[in-house]
C-alpha cells in the first residue's frame, strides 16, 4: 500500500511538472516574439500606427480560433491538442521571423495568434485535470510559470539583440527549445481529460455560472490589457518619470503579477475562491485609483504593484472554475469563458485611448479602476462553480 501510494504521488508530481513545463514553453514563445517587436518594426519600416494595425492580427487569430479550440480539445483530447499546438506555435514563430513583407507578416501573426490560443485552451484543460488529481487549487502556479517565462524570454531577447542575432535565427532557437520540451515532456501529459463523458454536449449555451466567470475574466483582462499597453505611456505623460524610469510601472506590475500567481493557490485553499477574487478586485481598483489620485513616482509605482497583485489570480481561478463545469466539457467551457474574457483584452487598450483623447489619461485609468470594483461585485453575488442545467 505504501509503495503504491508513493508511486501515485510521484506520477502526480510528474504530471504537474510536465504541464508546468508546457506553460513555460508557451510563455517563452510569446516572449520571444514580444522582445523582437522593435527590431521587426525597424526592419519593416513601420510607423507606430502601422505597427498597431499589424499587431491586431494576433488577437484576430486568437478570437477566430476560440470555438475551434474548444471543439478540437473535446474531440481529440487535450493531450493531442497540446502536443500539436506547441509544435505549430514554435514553427509559426519561425514563420514570423522569416516574413519578408507586411502581408506575409500579418498572415504569420494571424496563425501565431490562432495556434497560441489552441495551445492555451489545451494546456489549461490539462491543468484542470492535474488540479483534480491534487484535489486543491494549483492553477495559479501554472500561470505563474507562464509569467516567469515572460521574464526569461525577455532576457534571452535582450541578449539576442545585444549579439545582433536576426529575429529568424532567434526564433529558430526558441522553436528548437519547444520541440525538445515536447519530446521530453509529452509522455507525462494526462491521457484522459476530467469531466468528460459521451452524454455531455460539445456545443451548448453557457449557463449563468459560466457567464459570470466570463464577466470576471472580462473585467480582469481589461485591467491587464491596460497595464500591458498603457503603463509606459502613463508613467511618461502623467507621472512624468525620467526617461530611464518610464518602464518602472510596467516592471512593478509584472513582478507582483508573477509573484501573486505563486501564492494565489495557497491563499485560495485557506480563504476560498470568492474571497480571493473579491480581494483581487479591491486591490486592482485601489492600485489604479492611487496612481490616478497621486501620480508621483513612488505612489504610482506602489499603485501598479497593487494592480499586479490584484490581477494575478483572476484568470487562473476563473479558468479553474470553468474547467469544473457540469454543463460543458472542460475545453469548450474554457473556450466560452475565454471568448468573453478576451473581448475585454481587446476592448481595454483602445477604450483607454478614446477616453484619454476626449478627456485625459487619468480619467481613462479611473474608468478602468471601475472594472476592479466590478470584479468585487460579480464575485460577491455569483456562484463560482457551474451547476447542472
């Protein structure tokens, strides 16, 4: 019995490490691309407006892939989807590096967004299965590895730029690392997804609980999108930070977002998902309002630190709850929630620009702070696990 228990525990840990490794590979791939955007912009001769139009190909591909991602994951199983999507994600990254014209680059980025989201739905479905093996919240730690990979990929990109390595060769190295990771880790991916049965529909209208989870993801991703795209602009124009410190807000946000994901599971086990989401929304709103009310280097940086902690647990916990849906299979439920959530990611940055143009950047950040309060309200009133129809 003891030997048996030890064997089960060891296998469970290997499943967790394998899924964590695939999250890390996904993060490395995206960070590799993000770190070379300035190089590609210079090579192509894009203006900022032209670059913005080209970059829209990624979320377009992502949104187009959402229904197909859920269907494929339900039909083929997340293990096959993750293996295939990880390899395609890496190969598409190489295609981005080799693109020699704006049209080819747009096409490559569309496929990059498509395969990236296919990978995202598959690997989060795997994470739901591993979480079920542990019987407690561990989803946030997987997303923490994705954030950690972002720092690693950015550091590698900085080194590649310093060595004057072309993006194509940089991306070939990243693709090779992903292929190696797949070759080593695929055998420890779960072969059977949880919460699947022949009677469960692949296509069905999300129930009220899934809609609430989608709204929570929507509010969280609006705040995330604002931080990713506008934190540097805010520090430059509103905080009036010295040139060397313009990135301080973004760095502060990313550090606490990554750190928060590694402690979110521990806190969720002790306090419960509802309280953690309520606290997350409150921290997000408080951090943004602090930055708006007192836009100095110290207070704005402190505010962005709070926002990082606030948004860190939102998406992982929402995905965890969606994966336990009693109405849809995990992959389809995750795709449904992601569809609503990513609308926030798309709407947030342009909304800030429009409001800032009509009023000011401080007013637009105040509106985004309301999304944090929305998280508090929705998580307080909603059931966070999907129920039977």
